[in-house]
């Protein structure tokens, strides 16, 4: 698998990065995990506008899904007058309604479904193209999922947004790359069931036995080096900060 960080800024975009969006490729299949603010522009550095094969939305906070409204425009009002065939979109209950409402003025109530084939995510295992995926509910104020993506005996686990959560540890069990949020700073912000800090992300990776940890979803007002040091203090494996345009072979 190849992972490309399209956007990794937490909660709102930074000058350097769009919000959450990660491209996962294998066997010529392109799966996008989340499409937050600014992601659609950055995505076009990495693949053609119409080259995605499936989209997974971890939850419906704007910093994870709002560019789907822009992507609707690109697919529905193609410059050649055609309309794109529906692409599979996996998201929590109510994804179609939320995106339709956010867009505010779709031609009809079902216009989104003309270009997006919506599937409701529940905890469990299923296939997306060549990938075997497993989803689990994580601890966040809205219905939110972490996802483990497997291909060819290798695995990537993406936390989505979550507080400390046993199910996240299980999802990341022995995973090859753990892409884990670390939005908070230890000792500064402490709200249960919302976000992890660097230490908590490191502890989750350690409990899970993850082979590599990449910290992501760090907001522009948070010092990433503090979170990186806090994760390193509790996790022995390799840890780094996600950066826009970084790629990983998994
Ligand atoms: Zn978020
Ligand atoms: Zn969120």
C-alpha cells in the first residue's frame, strides 16, 4: 500500500496544510480517507480529479468531510456537460443528508446520490476494492469511526478523531502504520472523549504494539514538537509528525 498525506491539519487548515485527508493506493485502486477543508485542491497534486475509486468519511465534522461539497460540484457539473458515475462513499448514518444540507442548494434532494453511492458505516469488516477494512466506533462527540485498512498482509490504522479508547487500541493491534490523531497538548487541554494528546497517542500505539506511529490532526495553535516529544517518551517505536505530501510505503 502507498499512503499519501493530502492534508493533516487538525480542526482548521494551516498555512501549510489542508485538513484531514489521506490517499491510500494499492493495485491501482485509490481510496481517500476523509476530505476536510482544502483537501480537494491538494488532492489534485496527487491524482486526477476523477481518479478516486472510493471515499471513506470517519465522521461528519467539517474538517473531515466539508470538501465533499466542492467535490459534488466537480462530479455533478462536469465541464464537458456529462456527469460522473456514482463513486462509493462510506460514512456514518446521515452522511448524504448532512452533505446535502451543507451544500444548501443542490438541484434536487437526491442530486448528491447521482454522483455519490452512499454506504452507511457500522462497526465491522468489509471490502473496499482490493482492501479489507475494519471499522470501530471511537470516542468523539459525534458518531465517529477509526478504520484499519489491510492489503497484502500489511495494515494501516487511522484513528479519525477520538479520545482514549480501548477499541482504538484493538483496531491498531500490531498494525504496520498507525496514523493517530494528537490534537491536544498534555497538561493544557483535557476534555474526555474528544481528542488525544501526544502522550495518549503514544500510549495507545504502545498498548497496540503498533510498528510505526505517525501523529496527525495537530491544529495550527498547537506545538507539534511538544506532542512529538510526549509520544516518544512513552512509545519505543518510530514516531514522526504527518506532513502534507509525505508518502509511506506500507
Ligand atoms: Zn477533526
Ligand atoms: Zn471531529
